[in-house]
C-alpha cells in the first residue's frame, strides 16, 4: 500500500509539472492519490505498522501533501493524520 502511495504521488507530481495549465490531464492522478490516502487508514489503525510509514518516508510525503493545490487531497491527508 505504501509503495502504491509513493507511485501515485510521483505520477501526480510528474503530470502536474508536465501539464500545469491542463488540469484535465492530471485530474485522474489526483483522484487516485486521494483514494490511496484514504485507504491508508488501514495502516493508521495498526500502531505496529507505523515504522513502515517512517522508514519509507511516507510521513514526510504526507506532510508535503498538506499544501497540495487540490484541497481534496489535503483534506484526505488531514483526515488520515487525525486517526
């Protein structure tokens, strides 16, 4: 799941850089990113897996998403961090 999150984050970043003035070109990647962040609640509810989030730099990436241009993504991260 963490690897999928990292992959979707990277894809979204690449598409946003490649098509900055064409949101329709990166919209699907933002939906995918928001969905995987929501799915990560499964990890957030198991404290014994927290080390995976830290070792994979997922926490750092999640914190970066707090300032994402798409507020739906930012809200999904805030919701995850509240768990």
